[in-house]
């Protein structure tokens, strides 16, 4: 139907979007390959064929996306905006083909090019928009929002360079630029006409309005353009395509022409360069003041642009009348990074739309919701007041005003208790005062949630105890989940086909139905099929390890895997100590009943994280020694897979037997890798930490290898912790430490691991590595013994998959929607 006065065709309802018939996919692929890209043959590289196919698939999403957006703007509809500095999307092609139900037509179209989807997909780079579980969770959430037909838009940053590409040289991590956009990103659509201006620096003036109000005005600012790039997010076979809007920073003017004409070329382009730096690199190293400034600029850039975008759309539809704005909007802050959105929404409402403070605060505190993802106090965002004052002077004023009014509320709750006011203040006192961003998020939000039952309990009892006493109704739990579309249906097609042959395919959209697999846990034929699928997947992983690491894995051996960000609390060190223990057993001839295993470890350490990088070096040195020792052949193989990412995980999780989830109890907020492994039939060895607790509850204690101190006991253990005595009394650990101290794994690199050894032996080791070692060895021995009984192991593997229904992000998002966002699915 045409708009009056135009020739533009619009769709009234998202279900009425023009459908590109599957039969035209072949013609569209040819058109894009020959005419859009100007190619006449594929050649050895699949790059242009990938781009042509991506454009062909995107065509089918764009129409649905436009129709979905039109449905949302045709009437007042409550919407959620998910603000996150990370979206670790991985490759888009395979997931899009699955969700759009185009597998068969895509396969047929690719036949004319003598290719297939799996081969073409290899040409796609992982989108470098995140560095770990936080960003991957956000990606899963977007998939579930679209698949549940929920009106949710994601907002993030279009980083030109991802975290980094990791290579290993002589055992050391080497960081290289991840220029993931160098060959283009065919999935995105730019919208420069919807760019926003984001302010930095400057000063604040005041003047009296005609009504006698004192008006604050942020002037002499250095503005940056935020240009949106939209990525379509398809729901699973439901016609809905939501949007991930990514912001790219650009200069408002290319350069100052007067300066350029005067010969000052470098000064003329300096502002342009500074503007573009904001979205140049994901999470810069913040050890220097320059790094900290850039990271704060990223956080404000995301928050300001996203809020302006939403307010602009509202005003464009309904005018500058905000009386019912909160009724139709909610902003979910994914961790503390976008918490400055609380102050920025206040600035926009008060300064730009002339709304009085109390009304603006009511709107803000009715629309903001905050998810906390960490129990580590040092990981909560804190910014120095001097930095804030220089970079965002008006925002600092607003934060001080929020704090003054909040502390007045604290004083009413605890009259005369100055310590309580100091404890809860948004401004931390000290030589250099700090703005506590997590506190700002709590004060400015109507909902504060943790991401696993234990995590939320510890937030309420520890990190945010006094806030919980003040506002108990704000706090709630939303245990994380992962999308079964990518993490089972897409990444493990053989297992998916087997499951579907038994229970039908409705489980892909309704993952609670995976419970039906339990019926076959003791079926001999199903056992054989299950084992065959696992073996095929292990062969695939073995090929990947051979290609990446040069290490040969035997698929008949147990595959013992730990892949995640390298951090001391995740305890990759404990894992490698166990590997050394196994190697010591082999060297001593203690191999009776020994279960052959292949140990795979992977993950990136932050560039400035000294101890994490030492652990990577230790893992690689131990692997070299073990793999070159003929005594270990056929019994133990070890590899560190470089540049671990989403695509690698798709192969890894489908092939894993034993899932290592071994963080110190009370330190991991949730974990999501544990859920991906569980969905694919891996059995967990882990502590009672994060979502491990709920995984164990779902699958049953007998089907989970538990070890380690409980979170409730760790403080008491630390109070009189004596690892030297523990080592002396544990023969296994004593031999492991002796091997390390002898330099057996660093014969030509003396003292390189002294800091690692000293950390294990230190009485202030917060990670309790020595304490948990003996319990870990016992659990590993039980896992080894169980693996030798293939019937029992397969039964437990099947039960893990059958019990994983509660860890679908569809369940998580349904809870967010029903209990926090209060959204209605699109009809």
C-alpha cells in the first residue's frame, strides 16, 4: 500500500511481508554473485560465494525485519532495549539458514557451484564484538527474544578490531589485531540519516529561564557522531526478525578547513582521529589513564547514542510528551558497563526536553533494569572524579545530585548513621574520589538481578548486602541460559538428527521437550547411536586440534576439556596441576586401571594479565613435555588450542566427554560454557559454583563429579590457610610441586614459573588451589573409572542432555519478559 504523496510501498503487518520464495534463492544467489559482486567463477577461495550467499539470505531477513519494525511502530507497544558493550555473535550464516528454515534450498543452490554450506561458512569471520561469556550470553538472548517474538532491540558498539587474535609462540600468548571487518560485513545495513551527536569535554554554564528556573547548559563540547549499523536477528521459523543496532563513531566534520589551509594538517585531522578511536578496538587496556579515558568514552558513547535513538523515535511518533513513556519502554543494562545510562537519561530528559527533576527521575527509575555479572569487587566499574569531571562534566553534576537525594533517603532509613551513608554513597571517598558505577545502576533501576541462584544469594548477602536491606523487592534472580538453536541444533547436526528421530523436532523451538530423551537412557540401540555420534564429533575435533596445535588426539580416549577466558579464579592452573599428576603417575609406572585421556585447554588472557599469561605458558610447556614423552603415548595427550572463539566452541562442545567447570566456589557468577557442554551430553566435573549448582540439581548428584570447598566455607578456610602444610601432607601434590620446582617443564627457561609456584604456596591465595587439589584428584579418579564403563557413561551423558532444558536462554528470556520487562509477544 502506497503512502500518500509517495511511491513507497509499505507493509501493514509483519506477517504480510513480501516473501522471497525458496525457489528464487538459486536465482538470487546467482544475481548477487555475478552482478552485485561482479564475479564469474568461484576459484579456490569461497569468500565471494560466501558474500553472495550472505546477501541472498539477508534479502530474506530485511523484508521481515522491516515488517517487524513497522508492526512495532504502528501502535504503542511496550519494548525492551538491551544495552551491552559486548555481543559475541560468532558466524551468522549457518544460524540464519537454520532459523529461516532454508537448509534444503541453500544446499541445492550451492550445488551449482560445487560447494556446500559448511565449506562456504568457513569464509566468514567471527564478528569481533565481544571477548567472553558476557557477550556470548547477549547473543543468545537476542536469538531467544526473536524466537519468542518479543519486541527487543539490542544496542552495542561496532568495534573495528575485536579483542585480539591469539597465537602461541614458544608457549607464550602473542596478541595480534583482529581486523574482522577487513573483508566487509555483508549482514549489516547502515543508517547514516539516524546518526546521533554524542558530547564530550566542554564545561557547564547556567542561566535563568523565563520561568525563573536555573538551567544548566553543557557547552564548548567536542561532539562525535554515532552512526548506526543494523544487523538483523532472525527468530526460529516464526517470521520475526529483530535488530541489533551497532554504533560506529565518526567525526562531525572531516577536518577544520581553516587549520588545513593554514598548513596545520595534523591538527586538522586530530579531532577526526580521536572520534574514530572510540569504536576502533574492543575493550582497550585500561592500565593507563589514556586507556581508562577511552573505555569510559566507549561506555558513554554507547549509552548516549542508544538513549537518544529511542527518545528520537518516541518524539517522532508521539511528540515531546513523556507522561506515559515509562509504560512502553525498559532498558536492560547488561552488567555495569552501560550504567552511565541512568545519568544520561536524566540529562536528556532534564536538559534536552525540559522535564523537571522529579518527573525525570520517576521515568528513569521506572525504565532502567540492571543485571550484575560478577562477584569480584575489583571488576565493578569505578571512575575517578577528576576523569569524569574532564570528560563528562554535566554527567558528574547529575550523579552528584542523584547521590545527594539518595543519601537523604539513606539518612531517613538509618538516622545518624554516617557510616551507612559513606558505605552506600555513589562517590567513594579517598585521595582520588571514585564514582561507583554499580551503585549508580542499583539506585537508578527498578530491578537488580543476578544470573544464578548462588550468585544472587551472594549478592544479597555480601556485595550489595546493604542495598538489599534498603530495597529487598528490587533484587531477583534470572539464571542464565544458552540458545539450543546454535548450541545443539546448529553445532551438533548429527546429535540433533538422532534426537529428532526419537522425539520429533519441536524441541528446537520448545527446549523443555528435550526431557523426552530421558526415555531412551537405557535403550541399547540408542546407546550405540549416541556413541557413534560422539565418536564422529571427536574425530572432527581431533582434526581441528591437529590443524591448530599439531597434536594428535585419539577419539577412543576420554576428551577432557576446559575452554574459557584465562583467569585465576577459573583455575586453569588446577587443571594443569592434575595433568602433571597424571604424567607423574605415568612416569612412575602407576598406570594400572589408567583411563587414557586427551586434555584440551583454550582461552585468551587479557594482554596486561601477567599471571594468566604465565598459566598459558605453563600449560604449553607441560603439553610439550607430555606429548614428546614416549611413555605417555596412548595414555595422555595435552593441547592448548589458540585463538579460542565461538566457531571453535561449536566443534569443541559437541565432542567433549568431560566438562571442566572448576572455579573457586563463590567466584563464578553463572557460567554458560557449562550449559553448552551439558546440552551436548558432556558430563561436568565442577565445584558448587555459579550455575553448576543448578546443573547438578537438574541432572542429579550421581551424574555430576563434584569436588572442592563450598562457598559458605571459603572465608573460614582463608582465615587460617596453610598451603605449605597441605602440600607436605598430600603425596600427590608434593610430587607435582617437586616436578615444577625441579624445572622439569622449563629446563632451558630457569625460574620462569617461580611466580606460579609461589602463588600456589602463598597463604593468601584467594583461589584455594592447594586446598581443592586432593578433592579434585578424587573426582577425576571417579570420572576415569566411570568412563571405563561405557554403558554407565553413555547413560549419564544422555541424562545430561535430557536434563538441560532449564538452561535454554528461551527460559531465561521468558522470565526476563514476564517478571522484569512485562512484554507481550508480537502476534
